[in-house]
C-alpha cells in the first residue's frame, strides 16, 4: 500500500463503529459535501428512462419493483417524509439506479445497481470520497491458498452493501427516487 492508501485506510477504519449487530460507517469525505449540487432533475430523467425500459418487459418490472420493496421492508432504506424534505437544509444528492438483466441467474435475473459515479454538472459523488486501498484479493493468491488445505470454505453476505448503516448526516447525499412504477 502507498502512504496515501495507508492514511485513507486509517481514516476509514477509525470512523467505523458497531451499532448493535451492524456497522455504522460515515462517508470518508475528502471534499466538503456542501459543494455537491442537488441533482434531482438528473435523477428524475434517469428514473423515467428506467421506467420506460422496465415497462417493455413486465417480468423485469415486477422483479425490480419487488427488490425495491424488499429494500424498504428490510429497513435498508426509508421513505422521507414531506416535512423532512422541506426542512432539511444540508447537502442533497440523488443516486440513480438501473437494472442489470442476467436471465441465466435463477435467484436474481434482474439486479438493481446504484450508480454513485454519475456526473452532474461536473460533480460526481465518488470524487468526494477517500478511496482507501484496493482490498480485493488477488485471484492468483486466492487459487494458491485454496489448494493449501484439505477443506475450502466460501461464504457470501446477503445484501452486503445494504447492511451497512449510514449516519443521518450522510443519508441525504444518498437519496434515490422510486415510485413503484406509478408513472402517472
């Protein structure tokens, strides 16, 4: 790791804390989030495009809507109240989302992807965060270690990225739009 990566990793690790059985992890800001522009107009246009695409395939639309409902039912997300929308004075940013269709996948042939790398008037949410080091394992090393022992174990955390709590101060730059395909 480079010196910068070590410093960023330390900042990120020091900001994490356990709340009950979940991790609360604030965004590791490198730029002031107040500089972000409210991109609701862009998010609305992307939502309209997504809805049109989904309506061409009712099965995909149903699967997408079902997954969005699961996100809310599982309390990974919440609907903002009208009062909260009006009274909040801090930075606001919307993350667009789209469908990745993989019909060969039986469990999730349609998967939702949230896109924090979208650019709006020269501003990209990802550019506001420290990156930290790349912690993905090198595939060659994984294959070598896989052969070291008699037993191999693999695990997957269901909905991993939704299980991380975001502090309320950061939630408003992590907004997204969804209207359950009610386009009227």
